[in-house]
C-alpha cells in the first residue's frame, strides 16, 4: 500500500488553514488563523499580502510541529485559494507593492463599463468564458496600473510580478523561484483563453497588462513548483496540486462525471457543474471555467458565483448586531413559522450570477410592524437557498437536464435549517459528506495524484463518504409561491439607483 501524507493549504477570504491528510484522505491535523478584512472605501475590499503569507506560514509551522507526522513522510503540498484576488510584488525583493485587492472589491466597475462601451464584451466572453465584471482579476490589475503612483512604470520596466493568491503563496514557499499558477485559477482572471489554453494576446493588448508580469500556467496536478527553506528544515517538498477553491471543492466532492454539481456554502456561494472535455457557453448568466487539468486532460465547468453567502450571517452579527454568534441563527429561524413575507436580497457588493449587476445593492422588503429579529434572521438564511436555486435553474437550462442531487460543503452546511430549506426549495436531495473542508480535500487529492499517492480519479471515488442526505419535504405549490416572491424582491435590488 502507498503511504505518506499531504500538506494542504487553503487560503480563503476570511482566513488561512493548513491541513495534513493521510493516504486514505482522512484529516489528521489542522490549524486555522483569521486574516483582517480592510474596507478603505465603500465597495472596496482588501487584504494585506504580508499577513496572508505570515498566517499561512504560522499554520504550516503548527501542523508540522505534530511529532506523529514525520516531515520526511509528507509527500507533497496541495494549494487551494480564494480566486480573482490579486497580489502585486517586486520581482527582486519579493515585497508586495500594494494591498491585495479582493475578489469582492467593486472599485473597477467604471473600467468594466469602459471595456463594454469600447465593444470588447463579446471578444472577452467568447475567449475567457467570463463576463466583464469587477469580480475578475483583469480590471483590478488595470485599476492599479492607472491609479497607484509609479505602478505603470514598474509594469513597463518588468519589475512587477502579479498573480492570484496561489501564485503569491508559491512564490514565497519556493523562495522566489517559481512564479506559476494553474489552469483553474488562470481561467478566472479574464485574461486566459480557455480554448487555446494560453494567456490571450488580444486581451492583454486591450487591457494593457504585460505578459511578462503574469505567472506561467501549469496543470492542476503534477510538477508545479518546489517548497523549500527553513520552514521545512531545509528539505525540498514538491508542490503537485493547485486549484482555485471552487474547482478544488468540486474535485474533492468527486464530481468527476459530466453533469455532477457541487455547491460550496462559504463566505460566498459557488456552484460548479462538470460539463466534460469541451467548453460550453452559457445562455443563462453562468461562466465557463477550466475545472482542472489532470494527466493532460482538461475538464470544463459551468459555474455560478454568488458574492454574499455565509457573509450575510456575519453581517447579522457585526452589522445589524442582532446575533452574537452565527450558531444562534437556526434556533431563531425556527421560532417563527415563516419570514412573515420578509425577503432579504444580500446584494451588498452587487449581484453575481446569473444577474451580473455590479450596481445592485441589498434590500429587505415586506417589513411590517409585526416583523421581528427572528423574521430577519430566517430571511437571511433563506436568501442563501434562493440564490442557489437561481444558479441551479440556470444550469438546468444550459445543460438540458435537471440534477438528481446536489453535493454540498462549506461552513453554512452546519445549519440544519438552511440545508433542509435548500432541499425543499430545489426539490432535490442534498448530499453532505463527512469532510466538509472540500477545497482542502480537493487540493489534497490533486497533490496526491500528482505525486503518485493515488493512481486515478477512480481511486478517489471510493474516498468520498456521505454523512447526511436531506430529502425535500415542501410541496411544489409552496415552492413556486415562495420563489416567485424572491424573484420580485431581486428586481428591486437590480439597478437600484434607477
């Protein structure tokens, strides 16, 4: 039997996690640290790249201090990361030149409008599978080039390196030797041609972003880079698995067959459908991604990304302050029979798929004198499920098939109320696995395949273990009535300034 451990790094929006998995895909040890969120202006979201790396290093140090896991038995490293968030650093010093602009940040909305007015929307959509939106990396980089003093010159003289969070981590892990990314992360930049599998020269010209600043693109599983230095006692450990968090979660959920769908309930919400070896353009507001490249075989996906998922619960706690802990949400939601006609649309940073309106804003409608905190909390939980239905319906329309079930993961799956309501409003079963840290597990699987710990995806199919299955209990009439009013609420959020 093949033995050994995989070190998986999961760098997310609100924190960083390091996990040690064994050859069975079982979680052996983990460490987690939060990272500070920065909001310098309304609609702007940033992180400190130095803090991201320092917290990642601290998490690695903690799990490597486990004496039961010999360092020489760690076969490889897998990395999964918040996507679209950019980091820019000096190629010689390795020091960041600006804060990381987060995927949620909307500061480049006017640049997106400009690109659309210049007639580039079809070109970019056809080549990248994405919509022109501040969500993606390209216009964030353009904003820095235009608005941060001295940056344009640094790009022009070749002294800058830019990448998403995976590239920043690999640069630091490798001591500045590897400036790389993988196909899945590259496909979320709005600069990568998903048909030719290369950075697209025409789009680089449109955006003014020089190719020399961008990372080399590697397969999601295989020889990607090498970690070294004092953190690993001078040893060299291969980095053999990398994928953006949502594609990685789909891999961890063993969505290896065409038509399988997973939904991750984290800070944001993301549904990924495996559509096989050929790209397909969505007609219903979804993006087309590169899911992964394993063994030279590319798998594509339809994806629906929602900006505010579990983050709405954090807003209840930190913004409205009607709860002290997110665990209070389920008991509060159950104290009322329904929302009393209240609908909360959490368009705090615009609305993503399938609407793609960066100017949308959050709304709460249906409030009466009888509305209580319990109604607001319940409407927040239900908003997560309604937004998921928006995406699943779009996927069904694009693919021509209604999914038989939905595999779920992420922190919000701890909410029994939300998971049952989700099954009810979709009318299909939900399947929750034993391990819900699916992004990290996917990185582990990719890394293990890349170093030969497992031979094929068939080996990994047997490692997916079901914890609980939620069956729908709601009548179709009630489901349609509730969803009809949700869609009416969404209309009030869209283009709210008009």
